[in-house]
C-alpha cells in the first residue's frame, strides 16, 4: 500500500511505470556517461590510463554483485522498500562523485553507484506483483529496453557534458533526478505483499562476491596483463574455484542466497545463457562503433568525427530499442517471448555482420545501428519476460537479478575480447581495420549463438519444468 493512501486511492499502473522507468533510465544513463570523459578524468585527476579504467571496473563489479543480492533482498523484505533505499544509495554515490577531488574518491563513488543495478530486478518484480496481467509483459519489456537505451544515451550525454562543461556536471545534472525518483518511489509505488521468507545467507553472499569479483577483475585486466599472463590465469582460477565453493554451499544450505534448484530449471538456465551471449555481442559492438567513427580519415576507414558525433551514431540503436520495448506486450501476446528472442538475436547478428563486411560509409553504421536497436530491443524485452515467466512470483527479484548479472558478465567478456582484437591489430600506431572487422564478426557469432540457445527455451507452460 502506498504510504498515506487508502486502497480506493491506489495508484494507477501508468504512474508506477513512469516512476520505475525514471529510476531505470537514470541509472542506465549514468552507467555509461563516464566513458567518453575518461581521457578528461585521467588528465584532471592526474591518473594513469590503468588507474582511470577502475572507474568502469569498480562500477561493473559493484553492479554484478549488488544486482543479485538486492534482487534477493527485495523478494524477502519488500521490493518498494529496497527500491527506495537503492535509489538513495545511487544518489549518495552520485553526490560523492560530484564532490570528488581524487581518483580514489571517485572510484569509491562509482562502486556505490554500481549497487543500484538492483533497480532492474526490483522493477521487474514490482511490475509482476502490481500490474494487471495484460500489462506485465509490456512493462517488463519497456524497462528491459531502457537498460540498453540509457546506455546509448549516456554515451551521447557524457560526450556533450565533457565537451562543454566541467566533468563534475556528469554527476551534478542527474543528482536531482535521482532524488526525485526516490521520493516518487516512496510516495507512489505500493509495497507488494509477495514475499520470500528467510534470512540472508552472508557466507554465500561473501563467496559469490569474492568469486565474481576475481573473475571480473581478471577479465578487465587482460589488456594490461594479457589473456595468458600469470596474474590473469591465477586470478581467474581463484575466482572460478571460489564460485564452485559458493555453488556447493548454496546446494547444501537450507537458507540459500541463490536457489540453485531454480537455476537448474530449463526455462531459467537457457534464458541466462542467452543473456550472457547477447551481452557479449552487444557490448563488443557498443565499445567499437564510437571508436571506429573517431579514427582519422587517414586510416582509410575512420570517419574522423568528434566524441559527440560518434555518440550520435548510437541514437538509431537507442530509438529502435525504445520503440520495440514499448510494444513488447503486443509482440509477446502475438508471437511469444521465445520467438521474439530468436528473431531479435538473429537481427542483431545481421547488424554486427554488416559491419564485419563493410563500414566504408557512415550509412553503414546507421544501418547497423538501426538493425541492432530493433534486434536488441526485441531480445532484451523477451529475456525480461522469459525469466519472469520461468519462476514463481516470490523468486522474481533474485531470478531477474541473476539474469542481469549473466548479461553483465557476457558484456565484460565481449568488451575485453574486442579490446584485445583491436590492440593486437595496429598500423603505424593506430588500430587497423582487421581488428574491427574481426570483432564485429565475433559479436555476430555470439548473437547467432543466442538465437540458437533461444530455441531451447521451453514454452511458458513448460518453463518451470
């Protein structure tokens, strides 16, 4: 029940959806807005290139760990309550970032911000608990698409702010929006009666945090340490070993953090594998397209445009994601989420394959961007609905959280492989075309693999079997 409101005054679903969307887009934009400003931050904070990348790595680590844990806490203690506290944490981290005067202080702020990745599983759970059945699929689809749309817009907005304002405005500008979202979440979103009783298994939480952090750090540092470097292999092995211990603890626990029985459900593990693959393909493309556009024309394939103009090439993708996310409910009712995921992944594979064959003219990027927006818009919306359909209501938060984590892990892997391919292919100190075409081809393979895995996802009536 909304604080201070009687049942007869219950808030309209459109208002709840608007608040959830505001919270989601604010986080999504903030997640990528820092990327274009990294060179400026490096110079301003007198940091090394390796040091400044921790602004991305720290955020990624925090988001990966916090998303699953907050989703579980929402199932246990109430999704509205956790959403309000998560938005307040995001606002606190953003205020700290705006006031930062050192790299260490800014990294801490980014880690705090990353925890707010839990907004998405909480939003999915609220939509499932509170909306009429015919509104659930469309609402989850829209919020799933917002994650990609916001990421694309963040690159454009971040470039504009970096070019025309002080980098501190990257954080001052969204801060009042976050506070507004928190107040609106407290005032207008009802608290769901759907709960999963229990207590937090802190041993499992610690093991998951250490294991995932070690794996992600090993992947993130491959451009410095190398894929076969001793540090990479040791840290990766350690992280995987800790993850195995975490899984064993969960299997033998009567109070699991992540229900591994749920993770073995066919509808869940197939959706999680699909999320991993779509994340790997998407983030490899997102990383390279602006970089390719900014390369000088002297390379023979770069467009020599500014950071802001390079970001504009992502707008067709963002528009496509938003458009497809907004009609996800109709797509789900007409074709089903599994078919939407297959089609979305296939179209996305074509979008990446296009640039693997030709990128000589700006319209090649525009075509690829439009196709990817359509494909990823379908895929993200379908994944959100498939994972919700595969689990009972009291597990919506934790299941959606883990699905988001798998997509993030895939994105980290795809992004680092892309960076490795480009770094390994240089000509006169500049990246060569081969590195880009190889990466776009790899992204197409990941996305085609996602389409194949989507064929294994059971129909909704069999999803929990």
